[in-house]
């Protein structure tokens, strides 16, 4: 199988299998209809075009695995596939793990680190709340371990939510150690919980797309609501502490225009925002650099960073 990241212009793909992420019938400038596809494997996605409908040997739909013959071409500086043959593949002809991007870190090892942080939360109320999600709820744990943290941009792979959450917790732990005025238990708890709404905002793989609930409400509201409901079921959970924790969740994007209904009003909320933003931005940059050939120095203008991005010199390790 030729992985998408390894494709080169001019190559010919012969009877390889990809996940058909989407299929649309469009009309070109000449008035002739054509099929536009997005194909996926674990290394990424690629646009594909079918100019002749007779190339579709049998019926298939979005989210089906498909055999394709195609020429690798280039359009507006991006690789594209010109498909000459496509048909639906059968179960057993492919390995699903080849088609869904996954963290390159050990999921169980990351989860054990999460459990270690929970064990060291001294506040009994916060520890009990966190354990309700991450220790006692087996369905939540299974979903959390394998979910992505985004549809695209950063951590948009299986295990991405766990990886991102642990990175944010690690940063928050550093902040708490260096700024003693921070309520460490509150900050670590908020970091652990800050993105749990993404498990309902985004569907699981292979779709990994926004759900109706995600489109209408967003992960910040969904997460805050889930935490509030769980707190309501805990006898004598301190009201002020609950408010401070929920505020951290509501403010973790930092600005109203970035989706936070509140701006940070406490040092813990501010620390969580900076940790979340740091990991998101650096992971986005990492994924950008990894998407280009290592010999490419300048990546060109990148809208997400509003800058022309350059690969810096890496020292000998």
C-alpha cells in the first residue's frame, strides 16, 4: 500500500485501498459533472477527482473503503489523484488501523500518568469528582483514550485527546510548582477536565467530524454542563470551588472571539488557558513541519500563524 504522505507527482496507484472520507458530484465550468473525493489513510488525506463516471465500477458511498487506480497529479501546488478506476472493497481486504491516524505515543502509558496526577490531588472533593470520570467510568475511559482532540489543526488522531490533555496537565503542574499562589489541585483538575466535551462535540473515527450537538453547543459548553451535572450528584461539594472549576472550563480559550463565554478571571483559569494554547500551537507547528519534506526550509505563509514559517536548524542530539 502506498501511504498518502509518500505519494509523488507522476506516480501511478494500482488497486490500492483508501477510506473514502467524502464524495460529491460537482459541475465544472464547462457544465460537465465530475466526482470530487477526499481519500484518507493514517498518514493524511488527499483530494481525488473522477472525470469519467464510467470509472466507478460499482456503487460506493462516503465512509466506504475503496480500491482505486489513479495518477498522482498536482493542482495549485497540492497533490491530487486523477482516478481511472474505483470500486468498493470488501471486509477483510484491508486493516482498519492503516486508515485512521493514531498517536505515536503509548496510550496505556499516558493513561497511567493521568492516574498518577489524580492520585496526587489532595482536595478530597476534587479528587472524588475526577475519579468519577477517569477511574470509575469504564465507558468514559475507553472513549477518552481513543478520541481525537480536533477534526483538524492539532491532535486530530486517535489518542489525540489523551495526548493533548496530558500535555496540558504537565504544563499546569510546572506552573503550579513555579507559582505557589496557584491552587494546584484546582488547576490540575481543570486541566484534566477541560476538553472532555470534545467526546460529544466530535464523532469517533472513522468519521471524526462535528456532531449536531457539537455544532450547536460546542465542547466548552458541553464539558461544563457534564461537570456541573456530576458535581450536583456529589453531596456537599463546595459551591465556591465548583464555581471556580467551571469558570476554568468556560474560560480556557481565553478570549470571547475564540469561543470562551468568559475571559479568565482567576490565576488558575489564566494558567489553564496558557497551557492549552501552548500545547495546541506547538503541536500545530509540529504537524505542519512534519507534513513537509525535511529538506524544505521555508513552508510559506501559514494562515493559522499569520507568518511565513521556516524550519530552524536542529542541533545534534
